[in-house]
C-alpha cells in the first residue's frame, strides 16, 4: 500500500492543474511515453476465457493477446459490484475512502483521478461507454465538472439495453449508438485511436456493458454459436440448477464472443497505425458473475466466480513480445498506481493502492500480496433478505478467508479445492492457517482504516438515501 505523503491536498491540486515542479519535465518527454488503451467489460468473470481453460467460450483474439501479455491470474474485484470497482479504478482508493460502496451514488472529487493525473502528464484522455459513477440518474447528461477530468466523452451512466443504447457527449443532447452498442463503441474507439495515433500520447478507457445480463441480446450470429445442451457447467453448480445455468451460459458466451471480435478490431487498429509496440493495452472486467455456482447468481459475493476477473496487460516496448503469468493477486485500487508507474508518472498522494509496475517489468520480486475483499453494505440482488451479508476477507494466491459480522465464515484452499466446495473454517486441523489469514485480514483493515461496522452505519455516515433493503433507488 502506498504511504500517504505530507501536503497531500496542495500536491494533489498542483498535480491536477499541471503546475507542480515536474510539469515542465512532463511536457518535455511526453512524446516518449506510451499510450494507454484500457478496455473493460461488465460482469465478465475470469473463468470464462479460452486461455483460462474454458473450452466452450469463443475468445481467439483474447487468447492470442494472453500469449503476449502479463496475465494476473488471480486479479480480483475487491468490492465486486459495478460502481465500487469503477470508483476504485478511477481514484486508486478503497470503497470506504471514496464512499462508493453502493451502486448509484455520486463519486466525489476529493481524490486526484486517473484522468487528472494523465492530463497533467500531457496526455489526451478519453472515456467511451458505461460510467456508473454519477448517482442514481443512470440516463442523465453528465456535465464536464462531474467527469473526473476525462476530456473526450461519449458516455451514459448505465444501460443494459444493448440494442437500443444512448450516450451523451459535451452537450445535453441524447445520441444513439447504432445497433449493438459494444460494437458501435468499439468503432468510436478505433476512430479515436486513428485520430490520435500521431499526436500527444493518449489514455482511452473503453467500457462495455455486456456480458452483463440480459444474457440473450447479443447479435444473432453470435447467439447461433452456442447450443445450451452442449455446454459444460462448473462442478459447483447444483444438479437442480444445471439446465438453467446452461441456458444462461449460452447467452453469456454469445456476448463474450461479440466482445472478443471487438477486441480483435482494436488490436488490428493499433497495428494498422504502428503504435501497438508503445501502447499499454489492458483488458479486464469490473467483477464476475456467479451464474448458479453454489446455487447463487450475480455478484457482490466472496466466491471466486464473483470476485475474480481477467486481467491482461500488454506493453511490448517495455515488456517484450512474450507473455508471462503472475499469480499474485492485484486489486482494483492497485490498477491506477501501477499504470501510472509504467508510464513514468508520479502517483498522487491521494492514492491508496500499490504500484506494482516494478513487478510487471520484472525488476522486482513478486511479493506475497493479499487482496482485501469486502461487501461493506449488501444491496440489490445481495440483500439481507436474500442471504446477503457484510463481510471482509483476503484472497491470496492460494487461500480465500472471509469473516462476517458474527465471525469467521469461509476458508478455502483454492489450489486443492478450485471450485471452493469444502469450507475449512473453524476446523481444528486448520486453526494455525486460519489464525495467519486472520492476521493478514486485520493488517489490511488497519491499513485501509476499515473498522468493519454494519452497512447501515456507513449509509448513515455518508448520508445516502436507500430503500428498506439498503439499495439506492435509481431512475433511467
């Protein structure tokens, strides 16, 4: 975890405005810096890629990318639901610091954002697609002052109507993506890349809505690729749910196949413009999807299907043409400082995550890192009535350990038990291991200032308006 320095507020303001002592230096060497293309999907779990061993999905472009990328095999979404992940991505902070531990609350501007940091370093910055950080009006116009510093903007807060999807740019005029929105958004990203390939370095975020439900709305040519009856299901899906899981997986995989083709188009455009070598390309997702594993659905939950996400990083100019796998978990707050480190940009004092760029470059040994996972306040599809609960836990390379407000809840050996079928918590023969993991968790909670209270306490602390289930009521 990055240590917070002194003078954070003044340094943050100078960094944001480009007025600090390194501003002139940043402008002088900006052309040597890499571009950044950050592509992320919504609700694409780590298990459902060809390179991760799923034989049913169709991800040839992603699989080729994996062969030339750093693959963080145990990347996690520490608070595995849309808005909390996105707020941590944009700020490098943990949910109880930035305050976005529920969906549909407004991200404040107390931190130096990733776009502001890149702006200061002389980058052109852009965001295309789903935002989901502007409060409970998912389809409203988002003015410039609430865009966290992104310059180019073709965005909607949130929609899952992928074939009738809208966005706003700089004016309060609603515009429509043609056809399936992920394809149209990819075409816009390609256009942006072509127009910015020869100028200042760019930082472009492309945020797709699929493969999030509804699962059966991908273009027909992709839906035709998958027969539910021919699909395998994970061993932790109960027998009573297996046919339902196959039906859902067919649509889920169709979305994934469409996105894989979109990724292939982006890769082709980078090569076409001759900038693939000096462009950092990241592919990831905001969280996973249970898809009936353990008889459960959706996200927020501490099992691997919910928390683990794909995370590939390619940067040939600095990392070479080959690929490698890193088993150390990386968490959402770590993404911003790691990318800034790879680009030679100072990490703002407001960031809480860790800069793992030396690990990515191979100049520093891989640490025994533990990622903090949490649900500060259950809501939506993970309400208390539906079995949801507050929890804190750690995901290491090998183990998952979780406790709720009543005490230890889950303990899995994810190497011996990759489908998390055997809960080892409170077993006498694993007492020493549990004590060690509890110590790791306590250290993480201390580092992040997390006192692990009831979710209702945090809702009151932040002044959020919620319904009886703890969910923010949004409008479309």
